[in-house]
């Protein structure tokens, strides 16, 4: 996995965590759910990149 992909996935995860926290703090369920979705997407991307690396090695 390229370092750029790792950084992008970590950024997406951090943004998702921030949205989730902001949603909890403001009692905004939509924003909270949006944050959880972004975190899940980042996790899926990370898993895909790890699978690619496994096949390369």
C-alpha cells in the first residue's frame, strides 16, 4: 500500500470521528451517522489496500 493511500485513509477516518463527535455534542443524529459511515468507508478502503499488499507479497 502506498503511503499516500495510508494517509488518505487515516484522514478520512479522522474526519469521520470528528463528525461523529460533533453530532453527539450537538445532538445531531444525521451528522453522527454520517461520521460513522465515513469511518466505515475508511476501514473498508484500508482492508482493500491490505489485501492488495498480501497478493503482491
